[in-house]
C-alpha cells in the first residue's frame, strides 16, 4: 500500500543528530482524515448558512410584517372601512409610520362619521316640511284656480316630486350608512306633538281627515332629543295620513 512518512531529527549536537522521530501513515488513513475534515467543514458551513437564513427571515419579517398590515388596512379603507388600525411594534421608522397611519385612519373615521350624521340629519329633517308642502299642494289642486295659477301649482308639484326623490335617496343612504347621534335635553312632549300636528294641517285637510287630538294642559317633560322626537312624530303622522 502507498504510505507517507516524515522524519524529524532530535537531540542534534554540533551537526550530529542524537536521534530521529519517524511518523508514518498510509494513504488510506490520510485520505480518511482529509474526508472527515472536509465533511466537518461542509456541515459547519451548512449550519452557519441555515442559522443566517433563519436570522434574516426573522429580521425581514419584523420589518415587512407592519408594512404588510398597512397594505391590508389601506385596501380595507379603500372600500370604506375606516375603523381599521395597524399594530405598532418597536420605536423605529416603521413604527412611526404605523402611528401616523393610525392617526390618519382615526381622522378619516371621524370625518366619515360626521358626514353620515349630517346626511342622516338632513334626510330626516327635510321629510317633515316636504310632507307639509304636499298637503298644501293638494289643497290648492282641489281649488278652481286660474290657468296661470294652476300652471304654477303644477310646476311646484314637479319640483316637489324631484325633491322627494332626492330625499328618499338620502334617507336610504342614511339608514345604511349610520344612525344619527342624539343630544338629549328637557323637552315638553305636548308642545312637540302640537307643533308636529300643525305642520301636517294641509295634509289632513287635503285628505279630508279630521284628526281627534287630546293633549293634556299640563306639561309633560322628559329628557329627550327634540329633533329626533319631531322625526318620530312626523313619521307616525305621515304614515297615518298616507294609509288612512
């Protein structure tokens, strides 16, 4: 078999060697040693590479995850869901961006709430006077009017019909979008009911309806929202006239 050897002199004195150290090994042993060394280096390199990949994954995930959350939140906001928020992790630039995003989302949510409340208030508040206008129009149409006046009444009805369609659209939107906020305060129920009945006087007369109303003389005060209460009375009275 092929082998390798190495001789090293020891105990040398004045050019003469006192002895020699001889190390010998077969080629097979040397080859096994080299293979073992190479395998150890390769395995160590693979473990280091795997550890590096895991470290890079967690570092990247920590950075990318908030951005991914913000991307999902932006998509939800694009379809009108302004109540979304993203997690704030750490104190780096990405965390500052997440804080700014949440502040923007809160501002948009408040703005959307105010807009929905305004639309709901307008749609409800205009329904009652519009019903009164229809009542008075019906009274005028029952009268023998000059041709010029009848033409004006017809134009008024056409404009009123267009306004009613617009109000119905707003009402449907307000029902879907949100519920109007209420502001309770002490109100006299008798007074609110009386004012609501007066606003429908034209409708009562036009339909030939004579309402029987009994309102107590003493005040009945409750802590309620007068605007919301007027809407309720208006809806009840308007439905009663419509289906009587």
